[in-house]
């Protein structure tokens, strides 16, 4: 049993010696890196006026508290005005985009009596009335014998041109 303890003690001592050496080596590398940085980067940053200005701007306080009896902060320390961002320009959707975002809800399932896209028998009498009538019903809404079409398919944010593009797409796919 004593032989086993002696081997454990030798292993532990050797392990601690190696570990201590690695820690000492890491400390030496760290000190060398700090010396090199002090002679290069720190000196450069201290001499470069642009870097110092950026640093001063980054660490300057956002605001200042005025205590009783002190003059309130002036405009130079006031918070910057909030600038509203412009909305991105809206691009018109294509017929397939209009169909997939608005029309598919009813014309993809036949809900509310809507003719399903591609169903030639259901679309034929509607197409026979002409594109002007189809476009008017799609834009203004329509109550028919077989169902109900809300104005612009319930998507009042769509332009008339986008709705017409959607109708044209459905008609072409249903001929």
C-alpha cells in the first residue's frame, strides 16, 4: 500500500511541477505582449489626434443632471433630436404576388363561393362578362348568387393596379 501512495505522490508532484511551469510560461508571454503593446499600440493611440477625438466622443456622457440651484443643461448637452426614418418606397406587387398574399385565401379553397383558380368551368361565365366587369367586382366588391367578393379581397392596402394584376393572373391560369 505504501508503494501505491509513493507512486501517487510522485505523479502528483510531477503534475503540479508541469502545471506550475505552464502557468509561469503563460505569465511570461503575457508580460512580453504587454511590453510590446506599450511600445507600439499605446504610443500610437496617445499620439494620434483622430483616435483621441473618437475616444473622447465615445466616452462623453449622454446627458447631465441639473441639481437644485444649478443652471439646467444647455442645448450643447441636450439630447439629439429624434429623426424619423423615411418609409421605404413601396413597389407594386405582381399578379402572382397579389394572388399569394390576398386571393389564395378564398380562390385557393373555394371559400365564400369563390371560384378556385384553375377551375375552368367556374371561371368561364365570369370571364365571359369581360375583364372590365371582373376588375370592377374585384376592386369594388360584389355580392353574387354563389358568393361574396369583398372589395380588393379584403386587402384595402392594395392599389387598383395590383388588384387588376391579380385578376389577370387568375384569369390566365383559369382559361
